[in-house]
C-alpha cells in the first residue's frame, strides 16, 4: 500500500500518467458505492525499476480494495 489514492489532486501528483484515468474512474465508483471500493496502490511502469512495487516499462497495475456492500 504505497500510495493511498483518495484525492484527485494527489492522484495527479503521485500516480503514473499511464494509470491516472483508471484511478480516477475507480475513485468515481467509490463515490457511487459509498466508499465500498478504494484504489490504494498503482504503478505505470518504469525504465529500470528500483523497488519491488514498480513494474518494468510497458507494464502497469492498479490495486483496489472492495468491501462487501451492506444491505
């Protein structure tokens, strides 16, 4: 859980450009489903990754947490 993506401005400053639109879309779902979905970590690929959480160039990931919807 390297980056907590909750604020649109924080996403623009910290999320890699290749995954920003997807994170914003997930954040929109979070609003629609009353905080039951949360993007919390991502990587848009790096030339010569230096951390285990970094993907190599041309790869990316976005991790999300989904809580069961209450009835």
